[in-house]
C-alpha cells in the first residue's frame, strides 16, 4: 500500500462485478481440483491460481483509501496518485482559451486510481472527448487519446482536470455534476487500469513539483494558488 495511508480503507463498488467473476473462477478451479485427475487437475490448478490472482489485483486496484491534508487552503493538492511526467506552459483552448500551466501525472496499474479535487471549485462543465488509445509513453497520447474534461471555476480563477485513457485504460468514470461546488480532496472519478490525469492551472499558480516526483492524490502539495 502506497504512502502512509489511513487505516480506514474502502473499495469502489465499480469493481464488484469483476471481483465476483474472479471469485467464481477461483471456486470453479477449486471444485475442479476435487473431482479431476491428470491433465484436468493441472488445468484446475491454473484456473484456481488465475482466479485468486485476479481477486488480489482487483481488490488492490479498486481500493479507495481515506486521505487527509493539513495544508493551507491556497495549497494545490495532487488530484491523483502517480508520477509527475510533465510540468509545462501550454496554450489551452477549451477552458482557458490562452496560456496555462499543465502538470501531467502518470498512473501505473498499482496506484490508487481514484481522482480527487486539487482545490475547491464549482464544476462549470464536463465533456467526454472520443479519441485514440495510444500507450501513455507516446508523446501524442495526452492530446490524441480519449479523455474526459472537467472545467472548474473558483473565487479567484479557473482550472481544469483531464482524465486520459490509455492502451489498457479505456474507461473513465465521473461522480460529480455540473453546477455543484466541491471541496478540496473530494472524490471526482477514476480511470480503470492506468493512464494519466492532467491538471491545468493559471500562470499565476506556483508549481512546486518536478518531473519524476511521486505524488499522492489528496495529500501531496503540488503548488500554490497565488
């Protein structure tokens, strides 16, 4: 388990169907071990092992730990677990319609995949954008892959979060509604099995992380809202 997570831990219900399927597969393998012989017993061992491995992987992937931060209100928290891959200034045309700071965070399959609010804000709009499913290491993945945009406004500016699908991660999920206010650290969605989350911030925001650093959603400070 990553970082110093709180002991209180829960799992997302979105993984329940997959977990049940893995448990059923394990049960079939165990029954097969009891009544089979020879090559069928070897096959039953394989089925049992595969089912148990799937169970462990699914439970780890859909874990949803509680996260707390004592950072000052103007501090920007990471929206996701993972590794910072990009910190740059870009021209963003969907929400900022001009220059903005982009911070990209790559999530591997072992990370917690729930995304959280980096600062408080009101969700103005969200949009699903169809696209490709390039691997995350491809330089064009962040702009060409399928993604879901969340455009926010807070009292002194605006920011955006983008869930980006990947080669394996092909499902983005959202749990928030347009027009509603959300507090820093609240859960907003998740991406199934890996890929990337980008955050766009005003140029006035100070970024305190660098590419290569590991961050934890809802806990690691990545910048300050000036």
